C-alpha cells in the first residue's frame, strides 16, 4: 500500500514537472519572443518579415502545436516508466 502511494506521488511529481516545463516554454515564446523581445528580434528576417512579428503571428502557434505533441510523447514515456501504459 505504501509502495503504491510512493509510486503515485513520484508519477504526479514527474507529471507536474513536465507541465511546468511546457508552460515555461509556452510563456517564453508567447510573451517573451512575441512581446518583450520583439524589438531585439526586429533585425532578423524570416519569411520576408522580422522574427518578432513572425513569433507573434505564426511562431507561437507552431510552438504550441509542437508542445502538444511533445507533451503527449513524454506522457506516454512516463506512463511506461511507472507501469501505466495502455
């Protein structure tokens, strides 16, 4: 019984760490690159426009999609590690 609680606590801790990591990347890309660092990224051209504008319009969305797939992949690995696979 105590082993199950320890296993569940470790699983939850790893899950929360993964969620916070994804949220940190999300915040950096959406708020940092698209708003705060936009003037610094203005000189770098991507697709005919500056990098700051690109992050605000397309880069953030693409990063969010990548984060979704990354989270699903890591959760599958985490489930396998803790014996909760399908």
